[in-house]
C-alpha cells in the first residue's frame, strides 16, 4: 500500500505534495520537524490523500500533481473529496 498526500500550511495556505508507503509514519515525521521542506510550514493539515497499490504508482501521481503550475486543480481535487469538505 502506498499513498500520495497533500498538506496545506495553515498560515500561508501553500501546499506540500508527497508520497509514502506509510502515511502515519510520514505525517509523524512532518509533525516532528524531521522533513526539511515542511519544517518551515509550521502548522499544517492533511487536506487530501490517495491510496495506491505500489509506491511507483504513487510517485507517478505525485509527479503529475506537482507538474500543475496552478493550485486550482489541487483546490478542485480537495473539494471533490467528501471527507475534506
């Protein structure tokens, strides 16, 4: 099992997109400041995630999401997911 996830800074609104094979462990790393790229976000929340059969599939999706130059698609994606509205 693998995941693509989106975190959003509660102060700036910026998104962080990542992938992992253990979502709970990875979120703990973000919370504990063990991830350099999100350490500066301070307060953030998990706003979206997708589940995949393999880490390769999750990383492919992560790259696709990161390739979008606008946040509009990520905003739309979050709004389409009932558990996050």
